[in-house]
C-alpha cells in the first residue's frame, strides 16, 4: 500500500513537471510568436502596388507595418491591431514618411503625434487625427467634389501630356503660394492637398500632394519627391509621361510665389534629374526612377528658339498673342549659344514693330524670370502703354 502511494506521488510529480514544461512552451510561443507562427518577413519578397512608389521600395516587413497603419487610418481607429514584429526607429519613421507621400487623401491625420509602443516582440501604434471621423468624411467628400470637374476635363484630352499640362495649369492658376507661418489653428491644412484644392492656399507640400492626387485620379502616374531647395525643405513631383520619368515643380512654376503676380510658368515642367538637381536636392534618391530625358514645355509647343531667326519670330508671335489675350507676360525658351545676347535687342525691335503696327502700345520694359539650370527659359513681363 505504501509503495502504491509512492508510485502515485511519483506519477503526479512527473505529470506536474510535464504540465509545467508544456505551459512554459506555450508561454514562449506566445511571447516569441514571430519565430513560431509567422513567416520571417525580413526575407520575404515585397508586394507591388500601383501608384505607390514609396510603398514599393519598402521591405515586406516594413510593408506589413505600412498596411496595418493604412487599415487603421481608413477606419479612423485610435490604435492599430497588435503587430507581431518589432521595428527600428528608422524603419518606423520611413514608413510614416512614405505614407504621407503615397496618400495625399489622408490630410486629416496628425502624423506628428503618432506614437508606437514596442515590446521585445510586438508593436502597437497609436494614431492621431486633426479631425473626427465625421468631419474627416465630410472634408474628403468636399475635396472629391472640387476635384471631379477638373478630372472631367482631362477625359476629353487624348494625350497624357495634355492632361498633365491641364492639371498643372489649373493648380498654378487656382492656388496661391503662402509664405510665413499660418495665422490660425487650421494652418496645417495648407500643407495638404485639401489646402491647395479646396482652400486654394498652400505651401510647397500642399502643391505637390494636390498634383499627385489630381494626376492619379486622372489615371496618370505621379509621386511626390522630398528634398531641399534654397537650403529649405521642399517637395515637388515625379511623373511618368510618354514612356519617360520627369521632375515637375508646380510650386516653382507659380510666379506669385516669388514675384507676387498671377503668372503661369513652365520652366520646371518635365525636367531631367540633371536639370532639377541644379537647384534641388533629392531625399530618398534611391527610391526614385532615373529621369534621364527632358521633354520640356517650350520644346513641346514650339516656343524654344534655336536660331536668331526663330527667336525673332517667337518673340513677335508670343507678344502679340499675349496682347490679344489681355496678358502682360509670355514665356520663351532660349536654346542656342548666343540667345541671351540676342534677346534684349530683339525684344526692343519687337516692341517697336508692334507699336508701328498701331493695334497696341507697349512700353519697352521687361523683366526676366530666371529658371532651370542654364537659364534657358524666360518668363517675360512687359508693360502696356
């Protein structure tokens, strides 16, 4: 009997020991779940998404965080679901920055106050919003209502270049560039597509995000590009038109930015990397496709002079057209070595010829708005008599 009890005690002890190790194993599985229940995403192939240039550059593991954030933002949730991976500060910051670049429609998200909570094996992210879910939904509808008639205009155009030009010119004409700090609590909107399209006032990132949104909704590839210009943070765009990548800086094509006049400029329209980096510095350069070619606006529509004779003709035709349209400026491209020297004399000759003809009186005064890496493109202001 005593021996039987001893055997039972030994069996119970063995069972308890086995149970202890089973529970320990389960606890380890839960604690270190990625090692047991999930694939090692650091070795997985990234997923491709159309029009999401920055997303496509992330590792599969970073895309997992990106997708979790997008899901939460779409539902206007305060927290993401628990993510069973750990991310470095660099990975987390890159993902947030890339979402800003890829999703201009998320203008109501307060990216400056997003927080991540990290354990040894898990990550959970707390999101922040400028607007309630109801208010954000209302403002998104307002943005789409403003965009819809513009997109309808592109449907009637056959060439992608024409669509791009229409969207670019609409944004330059309708939006005013802001300088200085915003003067109200809603000032963050001026850094968004909503600010540029609905409020019609924006900083450079508002222009760039709005142009991306307009282009993408017209079925054209466009991404934002972050970097620096004039030693200040700056944002512009990269587009894919006619089988080539180009840089476009809508902000710098808005002459009211610098000169306080409502003029459309195209000097930073469809430039190569060589041209744009003359006065722009690209961040995340490894993410971007190489823009090797340049099909600028002036060449495309026949405003680029390659000889003195062409410059004479373009000056006369451009000025008379501007006068007929009630404008006091026009644009030309100078594409031969002596063009800069020829320009001033030929401009004076053009004014004299127009005054002789008698339909208009023009004062022989002009201002040249410099652009591009070799000053080939001029935006010329003249004065009516």
